[in-house]
């Protein structure tokens, strides 16, 4: 409320022409700094215009080692960004306060200095570089961009990583990937179609979402090793056999995509299952023998519209 009143007053002052523009700028700077100091957490959106904030080499190349730099803060889930004025005698916001970063430029990781204490990192659609340099150890949420499609076997993941999401174009082998033990949620994009039967699942994994293109056998997968798995989602194209699959004993939700038309026996479902979602083309399923508290949701689909 007070900030709104202050903005209204400044608007009147500027329109009146009584005060010089330079003095108005100083007042605006003071207000912005006061607002900034009252917050302990920031998000930053890195675009081509302000990539120098995180890339020392880019700053040196442009010969601007001491000039003020623009900084964009905002919600990393949207494309909007609002300008933020750095504090006096400060080039950028204190790195320890930047907890989430949206990285929307095609820049190699070797050229980036990450903010200290960074917890969330979302790469934009343009990013398509190998993960050949360390990511921040503090990272718990990592979203790789839409065009990212590099090998990840041998990647050293942040030791505290909890959420990992791949973009639409990722389609690389993953069976030999050493996933972090802390990983709880793993999501593959729409193009992912690689074998997973030899995968060693992280013990703490709770949510697994397989992309729309995925259509590989899962009967030999060691689901029982994922003792904490609660939600398993198969995408559009999946239509492999699931009879005799040894599901994770803790599974609570099982979702099948609109092409799934295979036999599914209620007696083979984990007894703790609470939700089973199948398409109407899976018309051989008999609900008799389902787990006691499990809800069955059959959704309508026109399979010919999917191709």
C-alpha cells in the first residue's frame, strides 16, 4: 500500500516538471533499494540482454568490467521479467539471495559463475550444451530446456537434487546413469523413447513420468528397488505388456496413456494402489480383484486422432 502511494506521488512530481529528472531518478533508486533490502530471496531471469551477469568471460569480451549492468528478476515460470536496480556500489544483487534462476540463453556451462546457494535452475528452450561442468551443490530443482539432447551418462549431479525434469527433445540412453540418491521426482519429455529395464532407480524416487513417445518393455524393470515410488505415469505411445510386472510395493497411482490396450490383471496390481487410470481402449480389464481402496478411472479417447 505504501509503495503504491509513493509511486502515485512520484508520478505527480514527474508530470509537474518541478523537480529535475536526475533527482527523480535518485528517489526511485532509493525506493527500489529499500524494497530489495526487505526481501531475502530472489529469482533471476537470464536473457541475452543481461547474460553478462553470470558470464565473466562475456563481460571481459565486451570490455565492460565496471559499467552498471541491467538485472532482471521475476517468476521463473513465466516469460515476464521486470528491471531491478542494483544497490549503490553494487554491480548485481547479492548472489546468496538468488535462489532460483531461469537461464534462457545458449551459453556453455564453462562460461557461467553460479550464484551461491542456488536451489532452482531452469534452462530455457535454447540451451543445448553438455553438462560437462559442475552444477551448484546446493541445487534441488533442475529443469533442462526443450532442445537439450546430450548424453548424461557420467554426469555428476548435485548431491541434494530432488526434482529433475528433461525437455521435449531429450532422447538419450539412461540405463547407466548414476542418479543422485536424493532424487524424488523424475520427468522425461515427449521425445524420450529409451530402454529402462536395466535402470537402477534411486531409493528415494517418489514420482516417475515417462514421455509420450516411450514404448519399451518394462516387465524386467526392477520396480521393487524403487521402494518409495508413489506415482508412475506412462505417456501416449506406451502399449507394451505389463502382465507379471513386479510393481513397486508402495505404488499409489498408476496412469496409462491413450494407446494402452494391453491385458491388465487387477490381481497383479500392488495392494496399496489408490488410483488406476486407463483409456477406454483397454477394454479387457476386469476390475474384480482390485485393491480395496483403489479408484478406477476410465477415460474416453479417439485413438485415430493421436496419429
